């Protein structure tokens, strides 16, 4: 069964969830739980809904805690156990700034070094990485195990480690600044390589669509200009990635979706790629104090609107246009 909803002259078809997963279904979490109240909703409503849903896997695009919550090993382990228990072997997590880059703030109650926290995140979440089923064909990037790539129902998926706080270039409060910025530069280069490789793999496999998941809203830069020389912090850390994504979508040719959190509103648009890549869509997922829910996404590669999203519990569609 289906129903039609008009947004201006645009017709969007949302399929009502049935008893079985539809082709291309998956679940997204982002930017929650931030508060004790959100934690209760997460534990008592969202977790059971995710476990009951037949979607084959879940992507968490970062910020699994509020920015003022201490980044303790105990919290990391607790989140690991809960998150990876939602769909064992079928959960993909890419870090957010709340999860490590912002851990050096006094407002957390215990300021800690960013890169110590990133190291612990990788140890807890990726050493070893989840034992995923063979049919997903999961690969991970050497040195950056949070960057994963997998396939499902003819669609290529990948995560990129891209975070808020200007991709970790701003507000480095404890770590040596030169060390921290060198680490960001290396991670940005690793992301570029990982995205290029994913496009080549998708083209070789004749993938029907691509989905790229990251935490940061790269449409909202903290600064301007290239991140080089004396301007390595107050710069636009996302400029190169924005252009690479547009080029990647053009090279791929089929429908491509970017999923991120980090900001509001909960929305879906086809504007990000512009005239260069009209096949490039963007979903700003739920969470971030606005709509406290997971989001279920369905891929329809041959449709005019190839990516359909709705919240898992209440079926709320994203606003069309961000």
C-alpha cells in the first residue's frame, strides 16, 4: 500500500512499512541520546523498535552522547555494548565530535585529551571490528578502521570519519596543536582515498546506488579559505570534501546519498550537488534535540526520488529541502 504527499509540485511516494524488509532498507541513528530524558526514550522505545525492525543493518553517524558528558572508558564500553547489540555484526559507527574532539572541554566535567579519546574509541569499537556476515562484503581502511565499506542489495555503502568542530581543527585545548592538525590532515587524506576507492568499486560492481555516511554537516563551514600555512584552524575544513563528493557523484553516475547529523533540521534535498551532480542527494538525519528517533531509509535507484526516509517509530518524513 502507498499514499501520496505533495510538497509544492513534487510528488513523494512513501511506502508503508510491511512485515518484511524491503529492498534497500537500512536504519540511521545520529546525535542522540544527549540527555537523561532522551536516554530513557532511546532505551525504552527506540532500541526495541530497532531490534524488531527487519532492516538488515544500522549506521550510527556519530554523537552518541551530549557534549557536556564526560568521555569515560566506561561510557564508551556501555555505548559499544548497546549499539552493537542492536543488530549484531550489522552495525556501522562513524565517530562524532561529541565522541572525541570535544572531550577536552571543562564543561564535560573532566577534560581529556582528544587523541587519547580517539585511540580508546578505536580500541573499543574496532579492535576487533564486528564480525559481519559475508554477504555484506565489509572492508575497512588500514589505520582508520572506522572507515568501512560494504554492499547490500546492489548498493555500495561507506563511512567517512568527518566530524564537527571544523573537522577537529578548531578548539584543540589540550593536545599539541601541531600534532593535532597533522592528524586531521592525514585523516582528510585517508578520507579522500577511501571515497575514491569506493567510487571505483561501485562502478566496477555496477552498483545501483551509493550511500556515504559521516557525522559533520559539511554545508556549514566554520571558516573560509584553504586549511594550509598559518590558516589551519580558522579555515573551511570541508571545502575540498564538498567538491570531491560532487565529482564522485558525477563520476559514479547513479543516485548517491550523503547522510549526516550534526545540525538541524531533519531534511532531504537534491540541492547539494548543484548542476554539477544533480544525482547527489543529502539527508540531514533526525536527532540533535529536534526529532528523537531513528530514521529508516529505503533506496529506490530507478525512481525519480531514489531515497525515501521516515522516522522509525512515527513515520515522520524529512522536510523536502534543507
